C-alpha cells in the first residue's frame, strides 16, 4: 500500500505530465510570431558548410518580417527570400538588421543602408558573413556564407 507522501508525489507527477501533454498538443495561433534568434544562431553555427541545413531552418527569421518565404541551403551558403509584410522593404530590412544585431551580439555591423545590411562574425579568413538586402521591387533576401 502507498503511503500518503508517495500518493501525493505520484498525484503531483501525474498532474505535471498532463500539463506537459496539453502544452505539447496546443495548436499554434496565427498571432504567434516565430522567434528568429534560434534560427539565425543555428544557421550561423553551421558555417562554413551549410549542407546540414534544410529549407525550413531559416523560415522563423523571414516569417517575422514577411510571407512567401523560400529558403535553400548549399554547401557554401544559406539563402532566403520573402515578400515583406505591408510597409516598405526598407523598414522590413531595418527590422531584420535589428534582429541580427540583437541575436548575434558578437557580429560586426559594417554596412547599413536602406537597400543592404551587412554583418560579419569572426576573424578575417574565417568569417561568417550575413547580408540582408532588397531583392527586386518587393522582395528581401538574406544570405549567410563563409568568407569568399
């Protein structure tokens, strides 16, 4: 027979397990904004060979700022393009740059223009570069690559 303390502990464990299962089963809501930092850090950590990544790895970063996201990984780089949410491409580009700066505090921001943002991490010859830029009239692109 179980003691009162063991019953209480077992009951508490069952309640926590139930809450955990409910949290896992909770559907995402349309207003849930993806967190770009995890995606950005995962992509940068893969450098200089991005072939271990896939198309969905960059989506949380791009979905923060737009729709119709298309990403692709190759051995030498990782690229995403998307259509910014309403407003100007320049505003969305500034937002992407702010995300990059806050997610990667060790990155050096060496170009800041309305059409292009550029960052790098690491020493010359072993750098990972991050470029966000306008790509046509209503598209943005993000490219992460090793030094070239």
